[in-house]
């Protein structure tokens, strides 16, 4: 079976200023010749009281829910699903399940029938998508994020793992869980990737930062479930001559989380978020890129996108020990405490890994090549998945008897 159309259930809105693997994979699918219908987030996180961003998102979603799919780039159309906030409630779950099924029928009329359903969200399963070829790309432990209906999400994810034709994961802990539920057959682990073009465009022209060198930088979501602010504070005190530059939004993924305890430090600089296309230039301006992730249930299953992005910018990497990147220990320095972190920073500055080697390793992990590998696997599996038709001939499953898509 040749995949020509894919319906992608994301956990991120297309226009979110901080892109993740969901948007990049949709772009890569389009570059591989697949027409994509990108379904924006189903809003699993509990709405934070008083969060104006959440309120604005709900209003925007209501306005766009009844529009036709909009083309955002050639080959990618986006729809905003209408769901009721509050998946923590059993009644809301039943309503949302019905809404998803009804909207799938509408999208089929407006956009057409998909060959494959490619979901990043764990709450979608066959009751929604029928007999289409079903891929689950598990890139995070969503149940471990703040504000989630954790028990419900785990239950739904177990169902999805059992029902999926293929499961792709990005970290050993995610793989282990998938295998426990599904078995080895149909589970493949891949790392996260990069967009090489974004780093080729900087061409040795990093952003001109005002802070004194050496510059120790971090890019990403500045929320404490992903970022150990206390560790950074201790390290900054131990190296007052180093500049610690943070590029990212405070509270991203955990509204209300702020870093006020870091603002009084003379050598910590909170630059706030920057446009996506400018971020590679900031990374290239760092002397060392750091990943200061606390070790918890969420980060145990996390493969940070910034890992290969730092390397693609030719920047040294010092990180807390995350199991997902341990396979690349020849190109990253691990630290387990503030004192250890300081030693590793000093080593990275005094004896850096060759930047050409870092860039070469990162370049082997592009979204386009990775998605093409995934598509090849999907097409092989789908072609082998057959059944007998009413006249006794063999037909691919899904060409007849599909219920929704």
C-alpha cells in the first residue's frame, strides 16, 4: 500500500510558537509526498485558573472549529477539533469521544479519506478511527505532565498500544512500556530529530549576544517539571564569571510556573521566548548548551529535541543523565550535581569535542529521512495486512469495511 494521505492527531496546535516533533513530522510527511490533515491538540491538560492564554485558546478554537481545513504549507491542512475542556470528568470524556467521531465524518467529507491515522495523542483509538492503519508515535509520557488526568490517559494509552498496527517511540522507557503492553512485534524506537535546514541557514552567523563570555545557554520550556531551576542557581553561584543565558517561555506546559528565584542573580539572563527561526542562531552563540532536566517520571521518558539541535549548531553539551541520550555519551558530558556540573562545564570549555563531529552526528538524524524510514515501515506492514473479500479475493484491510475514514 502506498500512503498518499495521513490524518495526524497532534498534541500541539500548529501555530504554537514553540514547535515540537509533531509539526516537523507533518512537514516531513508532506515533503515525502503525503497529503496531511493535521488535527490540533485535543486539550488534555486541565485548564489553569486565571490563565489568559488558555482562555484565548478556547475562544480561538470555538471560532475555528467549524471552518474548512486550512492549508498552512503545501501538503498540510489543519483543523481545530471541537472538544469540551475537562477530560478529568467521565461525562466530558463521553461527550468528547462522540464529538471526535462526528468530526472525523465531517473531515472525511471536506478533506477525503486517509490511508493511515498517525496519532501522537494517547486518547485516540479504534472506536474513533475505525479500521484505518493506525500508527501511535509515542514521544512523551503525557500522563506524567502537570495538570493531566493521569490514570485516564494511562488507560487509554494501553488500549491504543494494543490496537495500533505500529508503535514508534523516542526513549527506552517509552519503548519498555510499549513492549510490556503490546509485545515486541510492531514497536520501534527512534530518537528525536532535527531540521538540518534551520541550522544550515545560520551558516556560522550566530546571534550577537551582549553577555560576557563564556556563555552557557539553554533553549526550551522553562518549567520546573522539565528544567531544574535550583540546579542552575547553584551552578551560577559557583561560576560567577560565566554568563547563563536562558531562551524560552516560563511556565510552558505548566502555566503559573515562574522563575522569580533566578532573577536576582547577576549572571543569569532570562531572554524570554524567541521566534522559532531565530533560535538556531542563539544556540550557535553559546559556548556550551546545557540540559538541566530534573530526574522524574516525565524526564525519564524524554529525549530532548535540544540535544541534537545544540550539536547541529556545533555547540558542546552538558546534561543531567537522561537515559534516552546515554547512547551518545561520547559526545555529551553528564553531570549529577552542581559541583559535577561545574567540572563538566570547565572541561567542555577547556577541551571541547570537535564541532565538525557534533554537526555530523546531528545531521544523521533529520526529520525527513526519519519519516521516510517510518513510511517505508508503514507501507510494508500495511501491504502484508490482508483479508478475504466477499468474493474470495484478497484485498488490503481498510479498502472495504472501514467505518469512518
